[in-house]
C-alpha cells in the first residue's frame, strides 16, 4: 500500500470518529473542523458526502469508494 492511501485511510478514520462525536453533540461543527484542521464549511461538505454515501449503500447494498 502506498503512502498516499495510508494517509487517506487515516484521514477517513479520524473524520468518522470526529463526525460521530459531533453527531452525539460532544463537539460542535466548529470544534470538529478545528480538530481536523479544515474549515467548518469543508467539514459540512464532507459530512454531507458521507451521509449521501451511507444512504446509497443502505438502498443498493453497494459501496463504491
């Protein structure tokens, strides 16, 4: 596995963890974005994409990533 894929996997894991904390109201969106070192708007975009993908997997049973 090359270095870029490893970093992408780590970023996805961190995002999933922080998104969960945000959804459980442990963190605000602003705090979550700060932890990921991204803007609050970027955090919302990533959250929306994550939810869209989850809905697609739920309805089709196929995850294309």
